[in-house]
C-alpha cells in the first residue's frame, strides 16, 4: 500500500509539474515524457518509508555509460556520423534561411595590411573599444597588437536602455577612448565591429537590426534600421565623424584574426557556452537565393565567401543520443532548435553529467545514495565544475573533492570513489563532445574540398592557380576561441587526435591544425576593416 501511495503521489506531483510547464509554453508531451523515462520514476521504490534501489554497482553503471556515450563513435561510427553530417551541410547550402549564411566578407587578408585601426566588440556583457596595430605577416610574433583597449560592462541598467539611448551610451564610451588617440583630420574614422547579435547584413559595413535577445532593449523602436547609420548618428552627437566599414560575427572574426597570421586559415571555430564555425567556401557552393539581394558587382569580385554555418542547428535525426540527452531535450523549451549544441557546448555538458549523476545516485548508491540538494535543480552542475574535477589527476582527488563539496554541499560527504566515478562520467561526456566537434570540422573540410573540385570543373572563369592552391593546401588551419576548447583539460588534444584519425582515412590529402585565436573578436574586426580598406584602395 505504501508503494502504491508513494507512486500515486509522485505521479500527481509530476503531472502538476508537467502541466505548469505546459502553461509556460513548453510541450506537455515533452514534460510528461520526462517523468516516464526518468530513472527515479522507473527505479525507485520504498519499503517502510525508506528508499530501496536495485542491486547495481557503480562499475556496471560506468561501463554502460561508456557504451552509451562512446560506443556509437567507436570504429567507423564517427566517420559514418561525419558523412551524414556532411550531407546535412550540403543540403543547407541551398536551403534553410537560418544556417549556412554567406557573409559579405569575400576577401581573406593578404598579411600585408598595415596601420592602426579602430575596432569594437559588442557582446552580451561587455563593450570593448580598441585601437589595433597591424604590422604585417612578416613581423613574426608581432603581427598584430592591441595598442589600447577599454572595456565597459553592460550592466542591468545599460541593458534596460531603449533604442537610441543604448547607442548614445556606446558612442560616449567610444569618444572616451579615441579622443586622444585617433585623428579626425583626414575624414571619417573607419571602424570595424564584432557584433554578437543577430543582424541582417546588407553590405560589409551595413546591417539591419534584428531583436538582440540577452535582455537588451536597444532595438526597441529601431528594428529594421541600419546599424551603421545608427552608430554614425550617435557618434555625431559626441562630435565624432565615424563610418562603420566592416561588421563580423564571432566565428568570422576568429577566422580573419588568424588568417592574417597564418595564410592557410580557412575556418573559425567557437566553443564556449555555445558553438559555431565559419568556413571559407567557393561562392558557387551556395545557391544564389542564399545571398539575398546584393549587387552584381559583388559577385564579379568574389570567388569565395566566409560562411556562417550556425553549427549548433545541425545533427537532427543523426546524433547518437543517450537517455540523458533525451531527458535534457524533454525539459528544453526548444529541443530541436540546436541539437548539436546540446551535445558539445559548455552550456549543456554539465547538465548531461548531472542527469547521469542523478541516475547513479538512485540506482547505485553513488554519493551515499543522497543527491546534494543543489543538484536537484536543472543546470545546477556547470561545465566549470567538470573541468575542475577532470583537472585533478592526483590519486586522492583532494582538489576535486574540495571544489565539488564547496559548490554542492551535502550531509553525506563524497568519497574518493564517488569523485573518481564522477570524474569518469565527466571524461566520457567531454570526450564525446571533442569527437563530435572533430567530426563537424572534418565534414566541413571534406565538403570544402568537394566544392573546390566542383568550382574548378564547372567555372572556367575561375583563376586556375587560385582554385588549385585552395584545393591543395598541405595544412589547413582552424582558428579557435572559447572557454571549453581553450581551458577544458585535454579537450583540444583529444579533438586534434580525432581529427588526425579522420583525415588519415580521407580521399583528400592534407592535414588540419587547431590553432588558438586570442582576442579574436577585436583583432578580427580590425583585420576585416583593414582588408576592406586595402581592397577599396586597389579598386580606386
């Protein structure tokens, strides 16, 4: 009777929770599914008021976790997934309005651009204004330098500024930085901008404002207006004559910042809280409809274009999902919007591990069979904690234990065995992430080779030497930026190992090297501006 009463109480509470989720806009079926496939619902029962678990060892659980997380990508599994992903990439070169988006950047830097350039980086939490000096590719180790940079927090008060008030605040900060360092005696001050929000670009330096998200109200009353003109107007109030000459997103900026240093850079990779990749492809690889309205003169000048893949949106129906991935999706308000991001980015890795820990606590007695209260909440285990745990390679795991108990205290302190099990789970999850990221980079590298072949065979107007050079790069550089790939223990090394294995079995020659791109947003904006200025001078 106690068992039935407990089950009915649990069912009633879960039903009410599901209904509340439905009222918040989440799918009722998703919420109900989360109850039915929850390990707690399926496996927990009570005897005399005490929880009783099936007899299962943590070793058995970890073996199953390894099979679920890494089994599908072992052997030829990762290569098969890569091939399926490439098919999705190729299809969306011609369809889908939200990914595989061609930018207006069709020029890679020559490495000969020199001078000082004003660059802005506007993110969700910070505005940065910098003066960047470019010295040329031959100045090895000193190719680019941030001469001066000031950072300004976008506080809650700034987030609440509506319309022009936000851009007036921006202009005042720009004025503070450049009044003494930049001369206006030779016409408008040219600026490059790394803009971390949606924008419908209509030219290299022009874009129509779209809703910014992240709690910012700056687009209120300004939707659809040109970002460059808005910034120009705001700066004019400060007595500044400026012109926004180049707009780039974070992945494109990452690519450009390292293309200035390494001439074989063709990819820009972001992996932090979220993920994205920019890739340099032949213009002919994309359908004309993907380019929207742009002048014929652009197509006459452009043989290649930097494409924003919006990588996180790929992977539907081909990703190897575990029951923990399915639980995450069941509680997510948009489970199918960014399926790939759910498996590899920093925002989600901790949550996947938390869901696995919850099951292990309930079915194996991990952590003394008692979940720390803080881990009952969704997304309460962050990827920074996993990183700290994996970084501790000592036999006693003293640092990992201290970090975990500080952030997730419990009446039953974790043992070394508990922490070793959690560390193993974290390692399986991070390894899968690195493998899937490697597969995405390799898929795009392979696709790039294929489209270069098609471009050379189909278009006799293409400069044969240029096309052949693109096709036969011995080592292609992938510039990267982001907290996970930069700081998570062994992540970059693991990803590179998977990449090397995939390339070794490719029909195309060459290699792929992951290279860091520090301060890529600011430097990429400066390089985009310098490249545009040099191209304009050449045409004139």
